[in-house]
C-alpha cells in the first residue's frame, strides 16, 4: 500500500460497493468475523463479544479526473465528518431502523384465490 498522501480533485462516477461500513478489529482495524455472540479477527486473532464490535467506514468509489478513471477506497474516521457520525453510530441507527421494519404475517401462498374471492 502506498503511504504517500495524494490529493485528487475528481468527480465521483459510482459507488463501487454498497456495503460502506464493516465490523472492525479493535486492535488492527481489519474486518472481523461475527459468529453468534462472538467476534474473531482472522488477522491478529483478537476475540470479543459481537455486541461490542466497532465499525469503520470503507467507501469504494469510481472517480474521473480529466480523461482518467480511478478506483479509490477511503477508510476510517476521516469519513466521520462526511457522514456526520461515526460508523459505529451509523450502524446502531441502521440496526434500530431495521428492527422496526415489520414483515407482513401473511404470505402470498395464503392469499385467497380468485374462486374464494368470488364466493364472498
């Protein structure tokens, strides 16, 4: 990985991946694996409770500068200001919102047929 910092004035063409937050290791910031109620980092071996997982931003973009196309990825807390909160905070909001979504109790297979509708 190139450690030199470069500034690029470009136009964003597309979001490369719709998954822009990920559960991260508290030690090495790598993606962790969440299994049941535990988390495990395959890179450094750190384990913990899944409910205590921290999240980080990972924004992969396709951008254009002049007549050149680039694929860039921006990681970490530098995106906190852009989103207005930390990735962990955003994950909590998204999780709370998804918990409030209600799934209909009836399925399409239990819907009345045309004949049943005509009987009534």
